C-alpha cells in the first residue's frame, strides 16, 4: 500500500501546538526555570540543581501543609460525593419542580469564590454572625478565628455548601439519562430499591461520578480564595493549605527557588492522585 | 390461562393514552400490537404487564382479577426496544438475575442459564459484560434473561427496532421458535406491517390509543374493518380516494373513471376506495385491469421491488411491484390498477366491499 506523504499536515497541527505551548508549556517552563536556579535581583541566576526540591521535600512546614491539604480534601470528598449523589437521587425527574430544584442547586455555583469566603466569614462570626451566634447560643463554644476545630468545621461547611451542588448537578444529569426501561426491567425482575441503586443507577453513573470525584479532588486540593478570605490560613497555621503556603513562600518571602520547586511537586501530586482515582475507577474497563 | 382486558382506559392528565379497550389473549397465542409510534402500543403493554394501573376497567389473568397487582407478582417477562441489561454483570449473571431474585438453587440456575444461552447462541459470551457485546448479542442477552424464568406472559416492545437489518431478520426467524412449546401468551409490539404478516398469529391494530381491529393476522389483512385499519396495516401506505359509483363505473374526485370492482355489490353513491400499492403495477396483473397515468415523483428501488410515488391529477399514489422498473422522475408512467382488489368503505369509513 502506498502511503501518501504530505508535509502540509503540519500546518493543521501547528495552531494546537502553539496554543498548548503558550497556555501550558511556556508558563510551566518558567516555574521549572526558577526551581533549579538561585535567583537574585537584577535577573541574576545561578544553577542550583535539585537543592530546592530537597529543601522542600525535607521541610516540616511542607509536610504539615500537605497533611492538612490531604485531610481537608479527604473530608470534603467523603461528604460531598455521597451527599451530592443522595440529593440527586431524591430530586424529581419531571414536573414543575425540576427547574426550581435545578436553579436552587445552581445558585451556590454562581457566586464568586471570594464572595463565598466573605459571606461565610461574616455568617460565622461569633458576635454578629447568624451561624456563630446560633452555635454559641446552643451553649457550644465556637470561634473560628481562635479554635482550630471551629476553623476546620467552618471551612468544611463552606466548601460543602459551595460545591455539593456541582456533584448534585452532575449526578442528576447522569440519572436523567438512564432510560425508563431499565427501571421497568428491574420491576419485572422484582428487584428491590437497593438493588436498583446498586446494579443499575450506580454502574450507569460510573463515568459521571469519576468526573465528579476528579473535579472535586482537583478543586479542593487547590483551594485558595475562599480559605484566604475566611481564615487567612489561621488560627496559627491551622488552615494553611498548600496553595496558601505556596503563596506565602513565593510572594511573602520572595523565595522563588523553593516556591518553584514546591509548585512542581504540588502539580505532580495532583497529577498522581488524579491518575490514581481515574485508574481505580476505570480498572474494569481496561480488560 | 388467558389475559383479558375489560373496558380498560388510561388517562394521564387531560390526555387519553388508551381509549376504552377490551381484548382477550388466549394461552399459547402469539399476539401482535401493530401501530405507528405513539399509537399506544407501549401504554397498552404496561397495562397488560401491571407496570401501570388502568384509569378505569379491569385486567383479568387466568380467571382472576389482577387489576392493580404489581408486575413482580404477575409472572411476566419483558423485552424492550433498548438493550436493557445490568451493566456490570457478566452475560451469565445477567441471565441468572431473575432466578437469583426468585431464590432458586445454584445448580438449577446454572442448568437454566446454560439452556437459555444455548438457545440464543450466547455460549461463548457468558463471561463478557454487556458493553463488550454487539447490539445483537446485547438484545439476545436481554431475551435470554426474559426467557429463563417461568412466565405466563412475555411482552416484547419493538425488540428488533434498534438492530440493523441483517440481525433483525435473523432474530425475527428465531423468535417464534423460542416460544414454541411453551404455554405462554406472547405479545409483540411493532410498527411494521410486514413483521406482523411474517409472525402470523393474531394482530391488534392500534391507532391513536384506540383498537381499530383485532383478529387473526391474515384475515384482518384481507378484510380491514375500516379505513383506519387498512391504513395502519399497509406499508407502503395504502392508496385512498373518494369515488362516486354509478352503474358499473366509478369516478374519482379527479375525474378519472374506472370500471367498478366486481365484488362491490353496492348501490350507487359516494364511497372511499382503498387500493394496496402492490395492486398498482407497471405490468398488467388481472385480465381486466384499468389503466392510469401519473407523473412520477419519487422512485425507490430495492433489489427485489420498485416503489413509485406518482401524481395522478393532483393526488399522490403509490405503486409497488416486483423486480426493477426504472421510472424517470417527472416522466409520465402508465400503470395498471387491479380495481377488483380494492376495498370499498362507506360514508363512515366501514368496510362494505372487498375482494373475495
């Protein structure tokens, strides 16, 4: 068989190559650039090798921030995914209430992130905030600017409020796309509601749930704006997540080398976990 | 065992999905629900199965009133147009699932599954998942799952509609054999008149939620009770025209005059005549066929037959004939009408004359 050789094809690929280069590779390379050099003012650079990487990986500060980050993401995922799925299952499939529910669900997603942070900041204030006053009124001591547990509780509650809707909407879209005939077939078989959920709805939602978990994982692992506005990383360092720590190192202390190294490690961690989730959830498909 | 619908209706809000319907299906019978999309086939099946409650009327099964008895207590099986299988079960587990719900012993389940799999030639696929099967195999799995349990009635809702042509023909041949020897009622919904004729049995003609005719398939094909039934049970669409009969001549609205059909021993007056497309042909069939001329609008040639849509003085008619008859679009075609094969309907569209 004769292969057609046509160099023109390169022209068709070129726009994509340029686009990817400008929005991903070039910015990433500047970070790589910082991470392997010692940077002084006046654009003076000295080769530093993997020194910054070693420094970051060995620093207790990084370990602590990473630990907090993993804990936060784990809690948030464990709450938002089952809760979102449960809400989606109870939402009506047809009738006038569908649009009402959808709009109500979409509302938190439409609010800018810094506004969410500011809202919860005021909402949870122990002296004038509705939530803060309420909890204290119940006789529970609550002050998210002073107590670590209160800060985490508020942070998790805020994230759940803000992002569960996304999981709900994704799951709802997945549920609506299951043909009625599946439910009828299950009825004919005499399957119980649990079996319908376990053997029809859950498998049919597999791809949607994978997407939901990946999105929520990546987003919560990179949480910045809301956390900064709500607690600023405090009390102490109790809610200083990776991105907040990174920002402090890069712009607060202007340690560009360690910040670059940390960025790359941060990126690789997200990439690894995303790959891990995806592979685990898709492992049956790979056969 | 027989299934009986007694004056059953189904209304949803202001819409009537099924008008008052009474039907009786006998044990061991093959019954076809024939009608276009939205004619009420699926609604009627759901009432029969017990997936839905009639708004009024009763459903009787084996001499017992089962109105309102849910489907899982009725011993029915169902196959759908979509290929419905449990996505993360193997083919084996899919077929076994109704038996597992029923709590059957493992050895017996295995025996039955193997049997059903053999019948539908799924033997080599038992370990696969539905997503790893072709459409035909997926539907075979669904059919095997429906066949594996003991059922008194099986409902098939356009089971072949989503399959491609070759697989459809293959399964169409196999289906009647699968039910042979089982004492059950088979209900089969389809939009295709040809499918009804191939299966034989009894046919229920449905139009806009009403049963227009019910009886042995071949006899209702030969003698449609009314114009609607004739239209439902004809593919390509049946040709109709309003005519005036005077003596031994009939005159169409467009002034074309034909010899009156011999069978039509009806007094002079206004009627509607309906002629199936295959009684209008480019080659003379009967000895005394009338001729018509029309401008060719569309021609559809398949390997074995030609379908020609033509304009006859402002009316669109269809001719269907064996072999390939190339007509040029826009040209004038001379065709022979076997008027004796036409149906005569009175002012209320009831059949009053047909070929013997």
